[in-house]
């Protein structure tokens, strides 16, 4: 399982202040800390960037790539910011992401072909509603694949996010189970070994006891791994959760990560 650190987001005061002042040192220190903590990839979540989106996204991408060679996920709903980030990028990159929302189909999806990049698709309704169950999610996945092919993008570029919702939602526990079903069924439904990503941090968003939240993450993550999840988006500084993910990777090897001899030093 690939671990993508979600720490570099605009809701993080360190990132927000550094972006406001265009001060690269704080961004770079955070990127290096995420890499040292075991991140395989870095998700750069700039939010909508309503003011001066292009220069701010270039600043973020260039600041990170000056100190880290990790692949990036560029995470913004602003198509101008996304395009600027892709132009500034010098390494492996994933567009994060698009859905069936008309504006995203029109402005975000074509960037995957233009920049020959992988792209994440959220299993959401066109009005951004979360599907009620696995059946709705799978129907949306079929529509997503149709849009990918219609756009002339290779289906192997696609990464599907089944959308984890907070446990505190009225149906949060049921939704968590539905996500596992979707991950298991997607390859057979779509007819190819589609990759999947899940935002683990979404599970515990909202108010609640911090320690209980960590336990919930550490419990759900092996369930996601067992279902076949390719990539987990998580707070890489939740060290026990990251260690759990590493053990999951050793015990549930995939085609892209073949089995290795187990050693205790790896966890």
C-alpha cells in the first residue's frame, strides 16, 4: 500500500501562513518531515486558491520539489491552479481530482490527457452528493470510465476514490462497510486492475476523542488493505497508523508490490 501524506493542506496553519507570506522554508521543512516519517507521496492540497491561484500553486510545487523527489498529488478544485501546478511539476504527478460534476469534467479531466498524468476520480454524484451505498458508487464508477474513454485518456491512468465519510455521520459505519465492498468489486466490474485511493483522515474528521480516532484509523486501515486498496491518504505523523500500513503492505502484497521476506526491522 502506497502512503500519501495529507499534511500539506491549506487548513494546516503552517501551510496557510507560508503561502500567505510566500515563504518557502516552512513548506520545505514540512515536506522533509513528511518524507522522513515514511511518506511515499505528498498530497499538496491548496484549497480553491481564489486569489492569484497560478503563482501560489507554482510556489507550492517548486518549494516542495526543491527539497524532495517524492511523487506529488496536486489537490485543488481550481483548474487554473491545477494547470499551473502541472506545468511547474518536474516529477511523477497525480491529479487529485475530478468527479461527474460538469465543471470538473469540463476543466479538470482534460488536464490528464494534456499533461499525460494519472488522475483520481471521486465516486460522487454530479451534484457532489455522496452515494448512499455500494450500488450507487459502482454505477458512478462505470460512468467515470465512460468519461475517461470518451476523453481519449488511457484507463490505466485512472485511480478511483470510493469516498470515505466521517464515522460521526448517521450512517457512517454503514458507509465504511460499503466502501470496502466497492474496492473489492471494482476490478471485476470494470474489467481491468483499477487502482484505488482512500482518504483515511476523512473517517475521523469532526469532534471526538483523539485517542479513539487513532484507534479507529488503525482498525479500518487493515480492512481497506484486505479489500485491495492501492493508496492511503493519511496524516503521516500518526506514526502508529503509518506503521500499521507498513505491516499491511507486507502481509497483503499486490502485483505492483510483490511479496518479500518478512523482517521485523521493516516495521
